[in-house]
C-alpha cells in the first residue's frame, strides 16, 4: 500500500490492531526522512535545496501487521503534536492484549539454582 494520509493511517492502524488482537503482532517503525530534492544525483547533500536552504525533516511512520499488511504515512513537523497524541492513544488502547510476564516463577527457579 502506498503512503496514506495521517487520518487514514490512524484508522487503518486501529483496524490492524483489531485484526491481530488474538494472534499476531504489529511492528511500528519511525524514521526521520528529508523530502526529495531537485538534485537527485548520489554523493550530493540531499538535505540541501538548489537555493541552499535546508528542508525540514519529516517522520516516516510504518506499521506492518502479522498478515503482512503494510501501512505508512509521512508526518510534517507542524502536524507532529496532533499526530503523536492520536497515535499514542491508539497504542495505549491496544496495550491490553499484551501477555503479562510471570516474574515469580523466573525468580524462584533462579534462586533454587544459585542456592545449590
């Protein structure tokens, strides 16, 4: 799937979490990217425009579901706070499906092996 708008990405991310709730995983990556410049030759500084002004970096947010469904969006600096707020709410809502670790059993087995 191509690059989605931010609202469409958040809607699809919610659906992705819902479909992978019982079994599967969702992997999210966030990467800093710079917009494509007019000068596309390699070896040149891609952060500079032809006029010499620097472009603002953007965030590329990707999500891959257990069923190999891929989503991505690009977030500009001016939209960062709004997007991050909505993005974090979606992640918090879907944290309940995580398995809790059983630390007591781990510690008990470690204490038995060290006491011998």
